[in-house]
C-alpha cells in the first residue's frame, strides 16, 4: 500500500481551499464504484481521494513539466497510458488495501478510541465549514465522505503499527557492514569516428564498382557485328578493365587498412594519455596530496564521488569494486582501474563505516517492516475486488487544478503554509518521506494544523 497522499489528506482536512469548476463525474456520489465482500466503496469516497491526489501531484509535477501542462493527460511513465489513469488505479488500490485492513482489525485488537473518533469528526466539520460549495461539490466532499476517508486512514495507520510491531529489529554489524570509498572517473576522449572511416572505404568500393560497370556498359553497346570483328580487341579491353578494377579494389583495401591502423593508433594514444592522467593523480596522492586536490589539479571540472556499499552491492562497476575490496583504510589503488570507456582512481575511506552501517541497519529494518506489512495484506487479500468501470470511467482529468500554499497569520506571527507532498509512484521508486507520517497524529492535532496550514486548490482551464 502506497499511502497515497496521506500527509496532505490527513493534515489538511481543515484547510481553506478555492477552485473553479472542474469537469468531473456526472454520476451520483452514492453510486458504488467498487466492492469487496459486503463492503462497498462509493464514487464520492473515491473521487474525494482522487481530487486531493490530483491537486498534490499537479502542484509538484506541473512545475517540472511546465506551468499549464496537464500532467494527468501525459504518458509520464512510458507505459502508453495517461498518468491520470495510473493515479486512478493507485487510488482504488489504496482503498482496497484500507478495506482489507478494516476487515481484519480484530486480528490485532485494533480499535478506534473515543479520542480518534472525536478528532475525525472535528476535522471533517472544519473542512466542510472552511470550503465553498463549488469546492465541496467538485471533490464530492460531504461531512460523511470526509469522515469516512479519515477513518480509513486512521485504521490503516493503527494496523500498520500493529503489524510492524512483530518485526525483528535486531541487525548485526556483519549483516549491515558498509565500506565507504571515494573515486573519480576519467573518460577516454573520442577519436575520429569509425563512421567516417567506413564512409571513405565505401566510397572507394563504389568507385571501383563504377569502373567495372562502365566497362560492362561499353561492352554491351558494341553491336554483334563489331563484337565479332573486334573480339580480340574487346578481350584485351576487358582484361585491361579487369586489371583496373582489381587495382582499384586493392587501393581501396589498402586505404581502409591504413585508416583502420591510424584510428587504432589514435585511440591507443588517447587511452594511454587518460591512463597517464589517472596514474599522475595516484602518484600525487601517494606523495602526500589529498585525492580531492589531486583530481582538481588534473581536471578542475571533476569531482569526487563518495559511495558506501556492502556485501550485497550490485551497482558498482565490477573492476572498481574488486579494486576497492583489496584496499585498506586510507589506501589508494596503485594503478588506474579500467572501466567501460575510461579509468577510475579509487581510495578506500573506511573498510567499516560506522555511520553508513547504522544507516543500513535502519534500511534493513524498514525493508523488513514493509515486507511483513505487504505480505500480511496479500495473505488477507482473498476476496474479489470488483470495480464498476462504467462508473469510474466518468471521472476524468480534462481540467487542471493545483494545491497552492499561502502565508497565513497565526498568534505567533506569519507562518508559511506546510509544504505539499506527493506520491510519485510509477515515475520514481522512492516514496516521499512525508508519507510516513501517521494520520492519527495529524487528526489529533487538528487545531494546530488549522493555525499553520492553509491550502488552496484552484482550477485552471487548459
């Protein structure tokens, strides 16, 4: 479950918004868009989540692709599908997961407290009070709908916490051990292209071919009588033409060979020069200079890359990794390390980086939690999730609307509105850090959110 847009949806319930009319769905918000067992999801609930997600995503991606660009009508992932359809699928998948979690609350003794219910009710009422009728209509936002979505998010947060409590958080240094290296890569400059060589060789071959063709043309224009009377002459001509053709072919072959040899010589020279540059850096470091200073002295435009890795490393160039693994702390590889089209200079910073190792431990625990959480939902996912495509297809993205931030006055002064976050799943594999915030906490702090956050949604015609 991606917890799509959880932070803004939960923390922004009391936000004041404004938007123009959108081309939305013409169906009744009470229509069933999907169902799982006895649980039915209405179009209003799905549309409410979708429009919040649309505003967040447009605000984030619109700045990247150009103001006024309707990103939901673009194929951003190269799948052949408009991004709006991807978001629609994501929203329904999230609702499906939330429904599953709600159905299994008793498995983990999860319940909504009176405080949870009161916070949800207050946030829903505030949202309705703070927004215009047009906004509420286009978002399918009724007090009941807003309360329902907040309830699902609160249950999801509580269930996630309960499920992940069973994860083993013990990770040994050996399992998470990380090395840290610094390196720079010097690419071998391009030499005369092989395309030009091939073109010249082809021209020579064509010239030889034209000579042969011309000889044949002369022979064919001779009349039968002339051919009979001048057979010996023609034979001699053909012999001479053949000799000329062979000579031309030999010349072309020699020229191609010379070009190839020259190209190889130039490439070898460039490669040798690059190797010597890297070796010079190595010698300078072994003489007492820092790697950074030595690299900058060789090429001002180059910068060092710092990289930490462990036993499961699959990203580094194999030659680079093998060379690094042979080094001790502070040691630099005594020779340039050859890459695909250049040379590396690499130095071992630490064969056991404490900070990087501790960070890796956190990543391992996070991965364990996600795996357990996903597996648990998959285990419970036994009922069919039936989507009414006819109803869902009426929800379109013909208009643009974005989430805007404005500065608001509070008792302590003017504060910037909270930054909108967006889940860019399908474009990027990394999840936004803001999505990890718990909806229960956001709901319980409704009053402070009201003071600090004012979000505005505004429609813009394409």
